């Protein structure tokens, strides 16, 4: 594997927000790891349209959208038979774990970036999500 390939994989990791990456190519395996970013998950209160415009959340009573900061598999609980981290009606505080997203066999805890109440869980357990996919709607505490 050449240095340019390693740099390309490192750049891809950064773009996707991954904390680890492993690839096997030509009989050799490369594993890259980095410390997770200190910032919590991205929260996007509006949704970008294909035209480049911005559309406000249609029902303000549901609160603002909390979107996935990465591509991966969404898990609502820390284990298969465990209670979910959050459910509709739960009050959350900044820094609380909302879910786990598995990316490249690494479990990434996704934390709230604000105080509020969960008004909607928009994805199902074990569902594949993309970057920017709406995970929750959170009505911010006033």
C-alpha cells in the first residue's frame, strides 16, 4: 500500500467523522484510528433541499431536527435487550447519550448538544443512517 492511499483513507475518515478505519488490500491490512472529536453530534435545525434552499421544520411543535454526524448503523440501546437511551417524552440535557452509531465496527456514542424533550424518534433500531439523516426531534427547553 502506498503513502498516497493511506493519506486518501485518512482524509475519508476525517470527512465521514470516523474514529477508526480498517482495510485489507493485497494481503496486507491497514488500520487507522484517531481520538473522537470533542464536539458533540451535529444538530441541524433546518433541512437542506436539493435546490440549495432551506426548508423550516414543518411542525414547530415537534422541535428541531437532530441529525446523524456520520454514516453507520443506528442503535437505540447499549445492548440488544437493554432499555433505549431515550424515548419520546424523555427530557435530555446537553451531553446525554442519545444513541450509538456503529461505523467500521466502532461504536460511537452520539450525545445531545442541547437541553430539551424528545418529541420523535425518527429511525428504527439497527437501521442504516447517512450523514445528515434525521435521528430525533428535540423541543428545546426554554
